[in-house]
């Protein structure tokens, strides 16, 4: 304990003590040779306290790295390791094209580099230096055209398979507010972990649960595993904890490479150290390469990185690429020794920021081109080929599931369905939407048309059927905003190859349509009760109305798949709704007296045909006066089959277009 407390007084440059310096009972801490600075005192205090003989779960302070590079916890080798991945890039560059014949703006000049399996890499530089651009290119997230070559284990990246062996954690996450922390990791792990050959479901779940418990412990999330993520409207965990959840979600996917964009932005210094420490633990345990874009870390965080990539701006150029511990020696060799007591990365950023007081960016770019770049390029070009991405996925077993997704469609749909139902159930307004609101609405509307079903057929029945059809057409409009919000989460998750757009569409449609049908069933039943329709008439009205609802729901969800936001969706759908439900409904205008072009529109208007079917079926059971009203609106009996086929056609067409919109429109652009 005294030795651990005395570390505060040691200079940063002092080398680490040997393994024999820290040994309590049977618990032994092996410190990596590549990390000269001493760890934070509060971490070492926990290590010392574990020497009392208590059996504890492994944490960051128990991290080992012995001579042969294997990561261990205590004296036991880890139970799982990721497939080794080495990443190289050569002449990677990006420029933004300008309009009106102006020359393109160079964002990132050609650069090259290599990262090894298990390395924790920091990409640093001032604003505008191309840090995020380089990260997105390496992570295959850049949608704009760029130049250069990126290789995984010496092989070109496969657009379909690369997301299966990598994970990406962006600066902004998108997760449901009513989701719990552990549920996030369960969901991701079940979608990204295929069942091994000969492994039962119980064994698979047990292995996943053990991995999740370990990751929760490493990231310091075990105590809040049952807490909601929260949002601006829902009480939940803090921003720092949410950031750790986002990174833990990327880690639990068992990817060989994890890319993180600004992983410590917005976090306190302590939270930033906890996050990077947890990532380093996973990197050394599982052999995962961590490529992180980071801003000005504190000294305790700097020591946790193995490799530093330093960029300057205007345009983005590489200043340094090499070992983080050796960076101070390099800068000293080029005439810029780090002043004693100053954070090394702060000093580096002052040197590479154009216009700063210590600006030496041009000099350092020339020094890099002369001293480091030739050797770096030689290493990149001489790298031998390793495992292919297919071999990394199958792990040498050809019977392992191979393809863009780790689990089949039915598993994707089932997990998405469970999440959708669970999150919807936890929202406080779902019960009121399904029962309270339709009861109130049904009573108010029912009182207006009280007893019309028991009287002679007249205009009141006709107007009630029109109101039914218009209501079924408009009721799903309110769902568009929520669908668009869920779509952005879907885009992030599908980009990580968790599931297909079809699985998302299926589960979202089933749950949303079911809740809407429950809402309308309660409302329609109460209205029919007040109107005193016969049971057979009531069931017919409810059945046809809900069938009509499926066509309008397909239309609204289709538009929501193409629209950028809720306002655009409403503007796109209102002309269609007004044309088919308000104008061409058979009462305001009539098909027989309309122009030929408008008559064609009537042929494709589900509200008109359902109105005609319901009205004629109810009129069939009434007295002779019904013929007068039917002839007044030119309504005819016998169009049931046509109405059935038309609504089915609407569902097929608009559901197909919805899938196209979800897959190819409103994608994340970088």
C-alpha cells in the first residue's frame, strides 16, 4: 500500500518497477513493458486491496501482458480471443470538390500507416486536420469518393464482410430512451455472435452472458445495468455513462477492430480515463485493435496508448506515426524536446496547430517525410498477407455461418420484435393510446350517431360510413414522426450489419399496426354500440375499416421511409390523402359524374370502394327507401372482391416501396 501511494511522487519519465515489486498473496500484476508511465494511484490502490485473498472479477488494474504478447487476467489465459487483424493504408487522401470551376479543397493529403492487432491507437490533431476523415476511411464509413488503398491483413476490404469483423462507435449514439443498459449489450451480442457448430442455445446464451458481465465490470457499468438510458424527456444515466455504454456495445460485438470517433469528447477527465482504460483492457485481453480519434488527453490517459498518429491542418498532413512512448524521443531529435512537467500531447498539439505561438507544423512535416515516411512506407508495402475476412469470420471452420449477417433473418426479426414491444410497453402513453383515447372518442362520436342503425336507412348512415373511411385513412398519420426517429437508429445499426432493413420493417409494421388496430377496434365497437347496429353489421364495419387501415398505414410508412423528417413526410402525404379520402370518397364528388381522368383515380381509391361496400351491405337489410339513396350517390352492390384486391395491391406496392426507401434513401453520409 505504501509503495502504491508513493507513485504520486515519481517523475513521469521514471521507468516502471519490476513484476516483483507488486505481489500480494497469490494475486500478481504483470505490467506491460511498452507503457513506461505509472498507472493512476486509485487503480493501484484497488490492486493492493485485492491482495487480501478475496476472489474478485478481473478489472483494468489486473491487466497483464507477458513476454509473448498474450493477454492474461491473474494467472489464467483469457477464454476468448478475436481473430488477429492488421490494418494498413497507403496513399489515403480526400478532397472536397468545389463549384463554379474552383479548385478542390484538400482535406487530407496522401498518407500511409499500419496498425497491429491489440494496439490502442490515438489519432490526434487540431481541428480541420482530417482526423475524422481518416478514421471514417479506415472504418469504411466514408460515403464520399476518396483515393488510396486500405488493406486488412494485406487483403482488400470486402464491403459485405468488413462490418462483421469491425465495430464503429460514432460521436453521437442513437438508442431508445426506455432501453436498459444490459439490454443494449444483450441485443448487440445476440445479433453479432453466431452460434458455433455443435453449440446448444443454452451454451451460447451462457457464453454471451459471461462475456457481457465481464464487459459491464470492465467499463464500470455493473451497478447501473438495470437503469434506463434516458433522454431529454426520460430520466436515465449520465452522458459519461451513456458514452461508456456505446463503447461497450461496440466491444461486445467481438470485432477484431474497434473504431471510435471522439470517444472522450464531453467527458470529464476522470470519465475519459475510465473509458480508455476499459478499452485498453479489452484490447489486451481479446487482441482487439482500438483506433480512436481523441482530443487532448490527460497524462494518465496518454500512457494507455500504444501508437500515436499526429496530424496537422490546412491541409491535413501526417506529422508523426509511431510508438506513443517513443514520441518524446522523436520530437527531441527534431529539435522540440518536451518541457519537463508539461503534458506531452498538449505540447504536440501546440507544435502542429498552424498559427499558434509554437507553430512548427511545416518543419515537422518535412522531418516526417525525411525520417519516418520512407520506413513506414516500406513496412506497409512489405506486409505479408494474413487471414482473409471470410477466414476471420469462420475461424477455420467452414460450417460456421458465413455472410453479411451473423444470425438468420428469423433471429433478427425476433430480437427486434422483443425490443420494440418492450420499449413500447415502457412508454407511459401506450395504454392511454390503446384504450383511454378511443373510449372517449368512441363515446363522443357514438352520441352524435346514436340509434342510426336501428332507424330507416338515410343520410345519417351514409355520412357515418364516410366518417369511418376518412378516419381510417388519417389515423396513421401521427406515427410518421416516431417512425422517422426509429429510422435513424436503424441506419446506424444496419451499417454495422446487425440486421436487415426487411427485419426492421417487418417488426415495426407488426407492432405499430397492431397498436393502431387495437385503438380503432375499441373506438369502432363503441360507435357501433351507440348506433345500435346488429352484431353482423358491427363485425362487417370493424373488419372492413381495419382492412382499409392497413392500406393507409402502408402509405404513411412508405412516405416516412423516403422523407427526410416529419415535416417533409406530412407535406408529401397530405395531397395524396386529400385526393383519395376527402375528394374521391363518393359523397363530395361522384364517380359517374366526374371527368374520365378523375374516374381513373376513383378506381384506385380504397376509401371509396370500402365506403361503397359498407353502405350497400347495410342498405341491403333495410326498407325500399334505400334504393333512393343508393341511386342518389350511384352506389352498387357486388364490389367486395374488387375492394379486397385493391387494398391488397396497395399493401404490396407501398410495402415494397417502403423497403426500397429504408434501404437506399436517407443513408448516413460522411
